[in-house]
C-alpha cells in the first residue's frame, strides 16, 4: 500500500459505500444506511476513451480541426507572437472542443460537470503553457519535451498552493491518457513499421523481453508490490512514460503509482541526454551503434533526437528508427500484460472463468488504438493520412499534456525518495543501469556488423 501523500484516504462526507457482490448500498456518510438497490454502473472509462478518441479523429477527418499553429519561439521569434489571434484562437478552439468531449464523458460517468469545468479552466492553461515552454528553441535543442514541463507545472501548483477540490475534479489523468493513446494508434502505420527496419525490430524485441524480465525480477527482490513493479519494468524496457501509461491501463493500475513512475522516468532521462553523447565521444563508439544505443535506452523520441544530434546525423537517424521500433510494441505489450495479469491475479490458468476475467480486465482502449492504426494504414488514402497527420498529432499532444498536468497535480516529489523506504527508486535505477549496458551490447552486435552487415545510413 502506498504511504504519505500517495496514500488513499476515502472521503466519508456524503459518500455511499456499495457492496459490489450484493449490489446494495450499505453505508452513507460513514454511518449505517438503509439497504437499497445500487445505481446502474456507468460506462467503462476505457470505452469512453475510445469514443473520445474516435470523435477527435472524426473531427479531423471531416475538416473540423486543422493542424494547430506551431508554438515555436526564441531566437528570431518573440514569445508575444504566440498570443496573436491567428495563433491563440485555434488553440483556444481546440481546448473548447476537448472540454466539450471531456465534460460529456464526465456526464456519462455520473460526475459533476460544473466542478469539472471549473477545474478544466486551470488544467488546460497549464497544459498549453507546457507546450509553449517546450516550443522554446533552447528546450528543443536540449530535447526537453512538453511532458517534463506539464508534470513540473502540475507539481508546482500542487506544492505551492495545494490542489483545490474543484481542480482535482478535472485532473482526469487516466481518461486523458487513454484518449491520447487511441489517437497515437492513428500515427503508428504499417508502412512506418516496415521502414523502421528489421534490425531495429530485432533489437527492440531483445531489449524489451530481457530488460522487462530483469527489471521485474529486481523489483521483486526489493519487495516492490507487483502492480508498481509491472509499471516500472514496462517503463524501463519499452519507451518510458507512454509504455508505463499503457501498462497501467492494461492492469487497471493505481494512477498514483503511475504518477510515481512517470516522475522517475522524466527525472532520470534528463542527465542521460547529456551523459550518453559525452560517453560516445569519449569512448569512440561508432555513430550507428551509438544511435541504436540511444534509441533503445532514452525514453522519448525527442530526447533520442536531441542526444543523437549532439553526435552526428547518422546517430540521430538510427536512434529514431530504433525508438520507433520500440514504440510500435506498446500495443502488443499492453495486450500481453492484460492477459498475463488477469491469469496471475485470477489464481490459475485452468480457472473456468479465465476467459471472462481476461476480457473484463482487458484494456478496451487498446481496441481503439489498434483500430485507428489499421484504418490509417490500410483504409484511408496516403494523401488523406498525410493531410491529417499534423492535426492528429496536435490533438494527441494536447490530450497527453492535460494528462501529465493532472498527474503533477496529484503527485509529491518527496515520495520519490520516501515511498517504501526508497526500494522502488533503487530498483528502477538498477534496472535502468542494466538496460544501458544490455542495450549497448545488443546495439554493437546487431548494428556493429558483428552478426549482420552494418547498415549504411
């Protein structure tokens, strides 16, 4: 069980406790209450995320959402340029659209739309500010992405003034994340997977399988609870934050644990962006091998691009290919984790209710992810896919920015050191250390010409 600010303390003011097995209310406001039939269960959040994702994609496909203006500034462009009507109005329009979709989701789940709206009025500006900060030329040069700024702004508000109840009502991190993942499916195309190359996929599989197992084993040795261990292992082995999000959804995990994992990933990634290029230059690692190494260990495409660019063009290209190869495994990993977790928590593979339990626990948003990928890969024309890619990317980024601000609003940095006496932190650092070494070995074997001919980039 989590302790400290991450611990869950149920509110007792006007709260009804429902006995799920009997479907009746057994308590209200902390006191006994008359037994009565519980209300019908709301629509599952995963299905709502699929609906929101589909609505977002339809809005783009039917021309309702154009590509949003870039938020680049610094050097020759002043910050004030981002507040011109031609830049600001489209972003405000997108924010209004996301509020309308989210408010509808809140209503479907029986939530308080008014309180959600009040909180969204703060969460959305924070998300937009994170994109503005990431658009600065210095941030781009160092590969510091909006994810870091969104989490930092959420943490800042949470730590300085506390998180008000109406803001927490809008901090729907899981819904925002799952909707963004559905949109991500539309950007992972079969043609891109082929272009990623056989070598990238081979390395990606070698990294994901081995590193995940070692990370999970380390977490168990440090007595990290299994739910948190799954998120940590998936984050280290696949692609950081996005993979941890998918893992959390696959096992229906606690978002406060996801917040912890996200904070760890982002904090550890920053020094790696600086140190890895320095190590490459110091040791003389070949550019192609260096790119494969960075692509397999750094947690976001932006950080891979930034670190690779500090070495050479070839390093940056190979790193991007390898990182994309690992990204395409997110959906597969989510599916495998959901099935494995369902069997594991259900007690036995031979349980007659195993199939039903697997479906019950299966992350339904993965269906939206896969459907979007298939539609944009094989149904829509390449011209339409290319025409809509910018708008889809903008909306996906905005959904994710809302999610990471929400995570920051619910997190506490002190827990990185104090949670479970620091055991998850030590486990994560050791796993990341193994990941760095093992990925370098694989990169040298696969891209260094020791087994197969080295690629010419």
